[in-house]
C-alpha cells in the first residue's frame, strides 16, 4: 500500500498537483514494504515512466529554461549547463545524467560508525551477543574513498566508472574480557554503470541505471592466525553483481525533490563458497536552494538486505563442545547478516556558479533498524564529496 501511494504521489506530482514524498512509509511497514512490494513497485514505475512525459526534450537549465544555458548568475547552473541546484544529496549514487559530451570526475569520502549489537530491533548486551558463540564484535568503523568518472556519449546515455578504497576496523571481545581489533584495507569492487534518460524537461526528469560490479575486492582478508575475518571485514563480494536503479527528479522554484529505487543482486557464488545477501533501497529527498550556490537537503532511506548464502570454511569456528564447528562469532555466521533499516540524513550542497565544481556533505543516522542478530547496528554515517564537471 505505501508503495502504491508513492507511485500515486509521483503521478500527481508529475501533473503539478503538489510536491510530496515517500515520507508516508511507516517504519513498521518497512520489512513488508521492501520485501513484498519492491518488485511490483519497480515494474510499475518503469512501466509508467515513459508515459508520464512523452519524448525527451533537450536539457534545460532550471530557471532560465534555455537549451544552451550560459547564464551563471541566478539559475544555479554553470556555464557547461551542469545544473547543480537539482542534484541529489551526495550520498545518492547515480542521481543525474549529463548532456552529450559531459565529463565529470568525483571523489567521495564515506565514514560509517557501527556500535551496539542488535537482535531484531532491540539492542542487546555483549554477553547476549556471545550467546552460542565464543566472542562478539563491539564496534566497527568503515572508511571508504570512492573515485568516479562519468561521461555522456549522448544526451540520453551517461556512463560511470567507480572504484573504492576501503579501510575497516572492528573491535572484538571474548567471554574473559580479552579485547582485540581487526583491520582490513584495500581496493573494493569496481562498478561500471550506464544511466539512460527516460525523459527530461524544465521541471522533472527520470532515468534508469544498470551497473555491473566486478569482483576486484579481496574476499581473503585474514587474521594473524590465518583464519578468514568475518563477512563484514571482507573488501569485496567476490561475485559479479548487478546494480539496477530508477531515479526520479523534480524541481520547482527553489525546491527540488527526488527518489531513487536501487538494488544490488549478487550473481553466482564466489570462490570461497558463499554469496552475499541481495539488497534493495528506496530513498526520497527534498532539497531547498538557499541562494545561487547552495542548497540544504533532508532525506529518508529505507533499505533491506538478506543473509549470506553459503559459508566460508576458513572462518573461525568453535573448536570443541556441543557447538563444535559452529561460527566462533556472529560476524562469521552467515545467518546473522540480514536486516532492514530506515535512515534520516541532512545534507548541504555547495556549487560554483563559474564552473562545474560542487562540494557536498551529508550525514545521518538510522531512526529504525531491525537486524538478524546478533549483529552490529549502525550508529551514524557521513559522506562528503567533490565533483568536477567539464
Ligand atoms: Cu555527473
């Protein structure tokens, strides 16, 4: 039902009725919504999109409405026609396409802090998180450096190549209070994506995306004792992955809105005998332009992801007793990886009116999380980035 409302809102919005957002999603409905209605929603929205606005008009700048936008003073777009005032918060990937010949380089830095173990939507103690295991994770910090290049061979098609460098550390504690820290760092998986514009006019646009992620990240990160680190410490999925997305953007005067539905589908099984859980996310944001070069945003994101399928023999197991052979910690347990989350984020976009440079930052925290536990919950996250377009 909430997704039907979402689709209706988009339709109503397309007809200029009122600006609204998928904020109606109730947190209690999240699981059901994400798992049951996502495929339906995706199909519906893809089927409906082309009929919303027939034909692709040429790229126009937000306020001046000129096809070859050269006004830089008021309208928030740079001389290259790159309109930053309509950009999504920096945490949204593949939020825009470029006009023919457009080239963009970007660097994003992401930090995520995880702490406290969850069982379902409740926080549990370290002792409870060790129930059935020998040790438990206490906290985890992940840093990611993302480098991306975008190029548009045509007005409708934009290609993107993205790679990332990951630095992750995790604190562990065992039943005797002995603490240890694990760390893994290196290049993650590499994504090549294509974004196809369904329509674009002065007030709204939509595009479809399909990314293919190559398994360039390591899945053999080990502890000093030679055993594999837990699933969240591995740098890549080890599989070829598909990343479909649908993005819808709308703006009027100083406001812009957007929503994006995206998924990660892991194909096959990796060399270590497992497949990471598939995931899906629905995000919606509203952004208010403050002046010719800045905007603030508020975003709500619902995401869900499945457990690991299969398992790694090389991860630490309980050596003896009735649980012998079972994972020694929940981070090595394929059945304690899935979950759902609802995040709220605040963002700031700053862009140059002289050239195609944008700086943006966005930070947020979950307002609800429901995890197949014991599993570390997310405490907060921040993404900052710079984009240079030519
Ligand atoms: Cu771009």
